[in-house]
């Protein structure tokens, strides 16, 4: 039996493909510059678009899908830049003093992205990802041992540059490296603890009075 490509006219309209979407009231308005369609069926025949806006370049489009695997999806696709600008708030605090209005403008949530369920993915396939603001806050609020975690993975370096760097771990902290580690203070270096214990590889062959041989073994586990 012969096969037919999924996006061919035969595949979409024949009884051989009962799963292909059918629409008898689709309508389109447009000219050489672009068009808007209602009820457009995508090329693969698996999704109906409630509203599809396309420029002369078909890659430049805005689509609101109505069924199939993309039911309820809204997709904006463009070959060039995608820009959002908001937050002018010309009427906010107009009757207030300038310094009060400035505080109101700064405290307003002008842009909000909220995913009720699922992940948010921001990917730069061939470029950098930048965050710039007066202050930047990251909050991980999950529960249990699998939630509330903040994870950073870098194939080369993780660098912090600031006047002051503070870490407050309420339970414990650990710095690990399989090679060389350094702590440098050109001024004064203070280390405080109720007990300070230093352990070297010498304990691997001969245990100390406080049993550091086990600790050495734990730190060299693969």
C-alpha cells in the first residue's frame, strides 16, 4: 500500500487519515503584505489555529492554536528582534510630589510573567543572557529536600565581583575542589569556630587521636 506524506493534500483530505483536522468555515483576509486567518489548519494537519496573523515572510507570524497537541497555545515567531516595552505609567502619581511619584513608579510591578504550572525556559542559543536592574532578587521557595534549591552550573567559571560578598548558611556549607584551593586576604583574615580541626593525607596511613582517618577516606571517595 502506498504511503502519503503527512503534510500533503491527499493526507489532509482523504479518508486514509481520519485524524487530520477538518474545517469547513475557515476564512482569510490579506494581500501581498500579510494576512489574518480564522480556522487555519497547519501544514501537518494536526492543529487548527483559531487566529493566525502572518506577514509576507511566513516565518513572521502570531498564532493562537485551538486544538490538537497545541490546544490553548499562543506562539509569536519572527526572523528578527522581538521587543516588549511597558511601564511609562503617565498617570501614576501625577498629583504627588516628584520624589513620591518616583517611589511609586519604582515600586510598581510593570511586567509580569506567571506560569501557573510547568517550567519557564529562557534560552539564548547563540548569545548571552543578561539581567540588569537596580536590584536583582532570586527566590527558590520549594518545600522538602527536592525543592527550594538554587543551582548554578558553568562549564568554565563562576565569577562574582562586588564590594562585599556574604553567604549565610543556617545549617552547613562546603567548598570542594579536586585540585588546588586558595583563601587570600591582603589585609586581615579571621577564622572563628568553637573547634578548628585540620586534616591532611598523613591520617590516611596513621589515624590521629580524634579519628581523622575516616574523614580522609570520605573526602577521597569517587
